[in-house]
C-alpha cells in the first residue's frame, strides 16, 4: 500500500529539457544522485568524466495525502534512451558492506526483491489496468555476492561488473546522495551500471537511518528509509528509467517515498516501452 505525502516539486535547474535525454548521444555516464531533499542528475563525458549537463529537482513535503489509486492511473514514464542489450547481464551485491543497524541477510533479500519488482510479473498494488504481456528482453539477474565496491560510483571507473554496495560517497561524484546510480552507456546500450548506498546518512546532518522495515517516514529532524523503497527506485534507473517530475505517486518520482517498493502504472509502462 502507498500512504503518500503530497509533494511539491520545484525544478531548480534544467540543463536539458523535460525528463530525458531521449536517446543519449554517443557514449557517457548518467549519474542519478537521490536524497531526501530531491534529486540531481548529471551527464558526464566518457573517458574524462567531464560534466556535460546537470539538472536538479528539489522536493518539499507539503503534508496531505494522495489516494493510492493515483499511481494506478498515472501512465507517466521516461526512459532515458539506453537499455540493457540482449546478453544476460548480472548484478552482484556486496552484502558484507551492509552497515550496522541493518540485517545483512535481510538486506540482501530486500535488494534482490527490489530489483525483481521491475521484472515481469511486476510487483505492484495495482489491480488494473496493468500491462498484460510479459517483458521479453529485460534480462539483468542477480549474480551472487561480491567484495567489490561500485567502481563507477566511486571514481567513474568501469570494471565490467554491475555492483550494488554500501560505501561512503564522500568526495565522489555521488557526494550528497543517499543512494546513487551511475549508468555507463554507448549508442543506446547500457554497458555497466552500479548502485551505491551511503551507509551513514547522518553525515548529512540529520538523524536519518536505513531500515529493513517496510515503511519509510521522515520529518525535519530525521527519519527511517526503507531499503525496499529506495532500492526499488534506484533499480528503475538501473533498468533505464529517468525521473517523472510530476507524478508523486510513481516509484520514479524524483523523491523517494513510502510505498515506492510497489510499482505504479507508469513505472510498468516504462519497462514495457523499453523491453
Ligand atoms: Zn532517482
């Protein structure tokens, strides 16, 4: 279920228009930096990592409730223009990096469930309408555990391994994010994607903590961020989706919220458009 706080979104800066880089030109890195105050997306050059474009969205809670049915009617979705090719890519999870306060095994299971929310049959509360035909070509699967860190997230270093890890984002291109996805793409293909969670959210000055509970909540002092909600949103980027700016009920709204672990209509349609 999705008890939602209504959110007002102010788009602070647009370096490219709308929701996307429809068909990213050439090759490069897309950096999705998500946090409690909004989202920053960057396009960086292949090779040098030079910043080419940047957009920032700041979201602010306004109180109030959105009806859950909203996310089952909103068809908004924004593929960013690169998708996983037909081979069978694997993502590995560094579960040894799970911070104290989280259960390591449960966190691993929740990360896997968050990824599988995007595979058909989708994890959703929506009864109908929803896509009735399966995806045919979304192939990333869990490939086991690793001791690697997310190389792209730390240093834009490609290592050919799609890694999910908790690691300090301080001083990296992802600094400021609670969770960060970097996608390396070339000619419409995703070549590698890494996902990192900042293990110490208190580093940003508030009493924010990760939780294995299902519920995400927060206030001005701090909050608890459900791995399931955050990871599901981030795996949307991993699959090829950009944010949907005006759809607060959808998982790909650029502001992680309670209930993001179940997909809305637009989230599912986005996957169908791509795969
Ligand atoms: Zn995001």
